[in-house]
């Protein structure tokens, strides 16, 4: 468990712009971008290093998703921090990613 004061992010990926979820249908998937590839000093913000293995990235994503899952956010969806895709349907949380099979994690659109 991390100290809440040390957390700057509650997920590992983002989409290119705010409101991307508003144009998606329930079956649509959108590409996401890893925050640690765009943010200098990502590790200081609780993100894995840019060269982390898939297992390290996913473990960090699980930890952050658990935090995000601890508070209700009706507009959240799901994502895979390995395949870098997201979907608006929160009902898919913990179901297999359509690309790699890992359980999907909670994703915030804003």
C-alpha cells in the first residue's frame, strides 16, 4: 500500500484528449498512451519506469486500479496498461483483455 500523499496518478495510461469516451459506443476500444513515456520523473509520481517489464507495468496498474476501485466513479471504464486500450464499460472490470487476456483495470476518462 502507498501513502496517499505520494500518489499523483490513479492509472498508468491516458487518452489523447478529454472527452474521448463521449464518442465511443459500448463495444468500441480506444488507444491509450502510457503516462510514464511522457512524464519526466515518472517514478517519483508512483509510475513504473519507461523501460519496465510488462509484469512490472501490470503490477503497478493493479495497485493503482485497487486505489481507484475504492471510490465510486460512475463515468469510469476499463483499460489494459499492456495493450494500451480502453473501453467505457465498467462492467468489464476484471474481465480478460481482448488482446492479451490479462484482467482489465479501472480507467478514468477525466
